[in-house]
C-alpha cells in the first residue's frame, strides 16, 4: 500500500507544480504591456513617377536571397 501512496503523492506534486507554473506564466503574460506599433512616416510620392525605394524591408529581402 505505501507504494501506491507514494505514486499518488508524486502525481499530485507534479500536477500542482504544473498548475502553478501555468498560472504564473499566464499572470506574467497578462501584465506585460503590448508593444507600441512603430511605423515609419510615409514618404511623399515621387514627382516623376517610379516609386521604387530601397527600404529596410527590401534590404532584408535581398539578404535572404544571398547564396
């Protein structure tokens, strides 16, 4: 009988520990403020047409295409 009691005790401990861990993680997640959306100011439209500009997004894409 002591063997069953030990297994139940371990299961209870791990169940409690995981529940407490989940509660702590949820609380920390809820208290974390949402990051402010940072958008760069829009550039004015080019006067003579076109519109291609080497932005950070384009530079990042070019980096991913390097072999």
